C-alpha cells in the first residue's frame, strides 16, 4: 500500500512538471505516440505523449520481465538461483 502511494506521488510529480511550462521543452521533442524511459535506482518511469500531453507511468517488475526475451529471462532466473 505504501509503495503504491509513493508510485502515485512520483507519477503526479512527473506529470505536473512535464505538462507545465517547464516541461514544454521536453515534450516538444516528442512526436505524438512516442515515449521514453527514465531509470532511477528504484523506479523505471515511462513517459509517452498522447493528445499533446505527457502520460507518465511506473514500470513494474512484472512488466520489466515480460518485455525480456527468453534468454534474458533464463539469465535472471539463473542469477537468482545462484544467490539463494
């Protein structure tokens, strides 16, 4: 629950910034439908442009794994196995 609130707070902050006067420079470089990601120590944030506005969302661990190919998933599972 606490994690969800923190993710919601991060999403709102990025949305407010990117859709405000200071974010115009960033958003003007994106074509409609384009997106980019920002990776921090704890989060991966995906920002896309839809209807001229920034749409911000946090990428979850499940989504990160589902975007990988089979070989990459196997490497992750092998590393996790070796850690235990």
